[in-house]
């Protein structure tokens, strides 16, 4: 008697749990909580810590004689303490799509209330837009 009750309970549990895993897809993509700033903005802060501590006081861009894009950003420490951040640049074509030219993250040490310039140069002449990204150094 105990065996048949356990078997019946096990089959019922299996039937209930297997119905929950049935996939009824396809699904629409979920909207992210934050907008896709990396596709629209030229300067983005990737962490909450750098949102408090870092700002960009100016960006200068120019096309070099060989067609490559040069970008110089003035990154400012808003804190009254020394901070360490990492900065990189993603170069994009005229439509805003990545050209595959992305610089590695470089460490930047900002002293109290200091402004430092960071220079990036694209590797090819396809780059017309860019996004400079800043994150906390790990």
C-alpha cells in the first residue's frame, strides 16, 4: 500500500513539474532597465562609482591626413581624493556600428580634482564615430 501511494505521489509530482518546463516560445526581447547609451553617446560611465567621481570636460576629434580618427578626451576627477579608472574607446563607422577597432582598457590615475587628457587613434580609416568608456580599475 505504501509503495503504491509513493508511486502515485511521485507520478503526480513528475506530471506537475514537467508541465512547468514546457517551452511555449518564441519570445520578444526584453527591454533593458537602462537605455543603450553606448550606441548614442560619445562618453559613457560604466559603473556607479565612476558616475560619482568622473566627468568629461571636453572631447576633441579630428581626422588625420591618412584618414584615421584621433580622439582626445579630457577626463576630470570630481572627488577630493586620488582615484584610479580604466578608459577605452570603441570606434564606429558613419552609421554607428563598430568597425572592430576597439582599444584596450588603459589605467588612468587621477589625483585630487585633476583633469587628464587621454588620446585614442583608430587603426583604420573607416572610423567616423566613437564611444569612450570609463570603468573603475579593478
